[in-house]
């Protein structure tokens, strides 16, 4: 070779290190008269490659001295890295280090992975880069007995303890472990190897294992390395120099907590089959995702730093940024989703989220465990349930509407109510949850079986996710230790009793479907107060076994829903299809207007005006209205007394053998009153009841339904008493249908202030026909509400509807 020739060669893809190949070139050519310049290649996070001159070997140097003389300028010895875990992160980092000239030993517990790497190399695919590296691979048991260099720990978080035990006796000298894992710093790792041997990292690029030895690199993203105490150290600097994309930081904990908060939201996305970006950009899940991140951030002991679009001080904007960030990645789903839906193996959720507090964090864990155990699959309905949990926590708890929350409720995977959250009044048995009945004197033992109606809900795919607060034993009084449920329309008012919790959850928007019970109006009165739809079905259409009884001959189970259509869907499931196939009436509906109820002294001016406007709107829409004045309507006070005697007498019998000393005073008063009802009084009340059944049947003979007020006034501040004291005629218009068993539904009507309910009652067994008519009325009243709102906005009164028809005897 002639002297004076010059060779420029890129030495390595790792900062500050030379590949063996480049060093060998320099070593062999320099003695032959070549001037050798070695350039160092640096890969940035933007995938820009630049070269920097590192070493000049002067012609004529002796072979033995050429490379050593370069050592002060640059590390020319490839570092021996041991990488524990050849998954998405470990495989990507190991392949990069091996490609860049380092001596890499990979260890993985999967023999198939070890065999694949040893036979075909470690392949990186995807839009970021594509190459094959050839590190050696061994099983954990075959690791060297002595490790004195850096160890990169990239196993799943729940495998940390086992990996730490493997490393504990092998680390010697200056050996240390770099934790390339999700989750907070591991106490198990620090205890096993010593905290001084642990370096932390945050790895946020997206990668997935496609098959053993093959990893998809989806994007480039933040890769930070640092000491827990924030000190700049030589080992951190060397790691950042050797590992592509890695950067040193003195605030590693700030990034770890950012990844923990961001990662918790990724765990939430994993319970569905939607891509990460689709969940992040969907408004239906934004509040839930924000609340999940906030639960984590509230526990951070350090200032949390921004991370790839995740900004702890602007979470709403963060999810827009994160949606865009993940949309551009070839990795569409999280690693947790891959474990759940594709590999069907345990995830690291427990190890990462388990140490954190938080209502939603706990519910994410519940859902992931259910999927791991094969009880659920990754579907959008799981996200909908998480969103319902968030609303429950934010909107339901402040109303005192929540008793017990079920995590990952058991249900059929399909059905007419598949994935729809349903709240159940807390006197109904729900397996696994205590039935508290609104009383501290109830049995705290979880129910062993579901009430039949709950079993029907589960079989229909419904999410029975919460038990809703009620008055004590549904008897009409709130226990002072528990309190009543507040009205979401005005928290200074009651939501009504005794199914007030169910009504409030629907009115607050927590869920569209709830189940309650009704013995004298306990579904319809809360529905009227809260502005939702409340149905008391035909007596015994919905089974009441498994429900703590108040008065068995008057008890009904029914629905509280956002719309009449929801009520029909829920009733069809609760009744198991019985009595739900009635065709709608032919022609315009005929409604019997109960003018005696409208004229009752208990009806306030605002309720009367709202109902008059609603009935006029129905008339304008073609409904035929007949004003009914039947004899039974002149005895409304009598039916209140009949109902009180029957209910109090039967309730007294139900509680006869129970210790009532811890009951609320109002509940005890009702039971004492019931104990004074003689058999003769009870028999007379039952006889009066029979006559009322015949009277209402006769009133219904020539009409499709009866229409009147649900309750005479808007929601009061406190629940009036039932059976004893002045109840202010609260159940005056609802109670008769409990005595007779006729179906009755309360629907909200447009009102200037608090909600007002219109009660429609139908023929026994004609529940679905009644709901068809109620749905038609709901449509008319929605139009009236829109017209009223528009008129108010424009400052002019709405158009006057035709007067109602004249009365008929």
C-alpha cells in the first residue's frame, strides 16, 4: 500500500463507542501507512444521523500502540451489556446495542425466544428502522455467575421479583441494573441488589413483539435515564451515549410519574378493542381518562414533567396531543391489550397499578383481572362501564345516591341490554354486595345469590354496577346516620323516596337504566321530583323475591329510566318477556283526565299550570281527552288511609322478629302504628281495596289510559313521612294504583322551575300498551319543551294550544 492514502470510516451508531469492526480496521491499516480517521455516528430522536470525527491514527504508528493511544479520546472497547427480557423494549434496545458494536447477551425465560435469537438473530421491523442484530441469547439459569457490567432489566413489572432474585448474587464490582420497565421504582429490585446499583429509565417508544426474535418498532419517543437522587453520574452519561435515543436527566422521577399517569390511561384503553388514538379522541371517554390521570397525579411526590404530549397541567389538551401521537405510531394498541386479547396471559397491571390508590384505578384493575380470568373480553362496553364509574364517582356520590359499587360485574356477553349499566335499589339482593336497605341495622354480609330480577339483568348482558341509596327499609324515612339522597336538579331538595337513589343516578346522567321498588309511589314520586321516567308495572309482572319486603301485597319492582323507550327495554328483561307484547292502540289515543286530582288542594299552581300545558299539547297533537269524575276520585283521602293501614300492618309483621332499636325513629313509628292495626281493620282495608280495583277498571273501560298528576308539588327539601304524621298528600295520586295493581308511569313535563310529573295509568297487564302511549306523549312534550325554550329565548310566550274537551261523567 502506498503511504499517504486516507480512509474515513463511521465507527459506531452509539455515542462515544467504537465497533470492533471499526477498531480492527484502524488497527490493521495504520501500520501500513494509512491515515485513518474514525467518525462516530450519532442517532437522534428525530432519526437524523450525523457523524463526528473522534480519532486520528497517524501513519507509521506501530500496530500495538495505534488503538490504545486513541483511548483518551474515545471509548474504543465495546461494552458488554446484559439484557434481561427480550420483549418489545428489551428486544429493541438489545438489537440497537448489538448493531452498534456492543457485546450484548440477551436472557429470556421463553426458550423459543432464546432459540430464535441464537439461530436467526434479533430482527427489528417497522417504520422507524429495519435491521437484524446478532446478540447471544440464554435462559436465565444460564446467565454467567458473575456480572460486572450494566444489566438492562426489561421484563414485565410482575416478573421483577424473580429477575431480581436471579441477579442478586451475580452482580459484582461496579455492576448495576438499569430498569427499562413501566411502573414506579421497584422496592423488590432495590432490596435484592441494593439501591446503589439501580438506575431508572423512562422508555416511551411504542414497540410490539411480532413473534419470537422479531420486534415491531412503532415510533420514536422519549427515552430518559437518570439516578433517583438526580445526580449526574458517569454511568448515566455512558448509558445515554451508548443507547440510541436515550438522554440523561436529573429529574427521572418527574418523568416516571408522568409515564405512570399516562400509562394508567393506556391500561384503560386496553380493556377495549379500540386503537389507543380512537379512545383518546372520543369525547365519551375524555372525562374518564382525565380522572384516571388525576388519580395518579394526586399521589406523585414530585413535580410531574410533560412527556410526549402528556401535560400534567393541561390534561384535556393532552389527550388531543396523545391521540395524534398514537395515531402516527405503527403500534396501535398497548402491550396490556396484547397480553389480554392476543396472548391471553397475565398482565403487569397489578404490579404497576396495585400500589396506587384511586376509585377508577381500582375499577380498571377489576376489569383487567376479569379479562385475564376469561370472564370478559376486550370490548368497547368495558370502556362505557369505566365512563359510568367516573360519572358515578363525580355525580352520584355527592348526592348520597351510591351504596356499593361492583367491580367488573358478572354478565352474559350478549343480550338485549349488553354492556348497559344498571343501578339497582339497595333493598334488592345483588350477589357479592351487602343489601344495606338504607339502614345501619341491616346485615353487612354480602348477598350469596342474586334476586331473580338481577339474574335476568345479568342474563341480558346488563352491567349491574351499583346499588342505589334508599330510605330505611323503603319505609319512607331516611336514617339520620345515612341521610336521604339529594336531587340532582337542585341539591337543596330531596330526590324522593324510597327509590330516590335510583332516580337521582338516572337524572344526574350516571346511567340511563335503574331499578326501584314501589309500594305507595316510591318509583313514580322520585321520578317526578327528578324529571325522569318511572314505571310501576302491573302487580307481580316483575318478580319481587330476593327483595327485602315492605308490604308484600303492595310491593312492586319497576324501572327508573331516562326515556320511555329505555323503560320498555328494561321492563322486557325484568318481566322476562311476560306481558310485554301488547300492540299499541289503533287510532288517536283516548285519555281520561282525572280532573278531581288536578283540582286537589295539594296541587300547587306551578304543577297545575305545567300539567294543563302538557294536556293541551296532547290535545293539539290529536289525543282525545275526556275529563273523568268517578266516585272513587272523590275519596282520595280514604285510599291514603287504606294504603297506610295495609302497608304498616304488613311491615310490622315483616319486622316483628327483628331488633328495631337501631332503626330511625320514623321507621319505628310506622312499625308501631302497624302493630296497632287490628285484624278487623286490615280486613276492611282489603275489602275497600277490592272495591277500588273494580272502580278503576270501570273508569278505564272507555279510555286507553288515565292521566293526572304524579304528585301535587315539586321536590320538597325533605321527604314527607309515610303513614304517620302529615305526609302532605305526597302519595295521594300514586297510592291507589299500588292498591289495585294497575300499571302506572310518571313522565316529565315541561316546567318553568323544578321537574313536574304527569302520571299515566293503564289496564292491568297492558304495560307495553301503556308505554307505547307514554312514548307518544313523550314525543309531544319534547316538542312543547323545545317550543317553550325557543319562546323564552325570544322573549315571547309559546303559541296557545286548544282548550281541553268538556268533562264527561
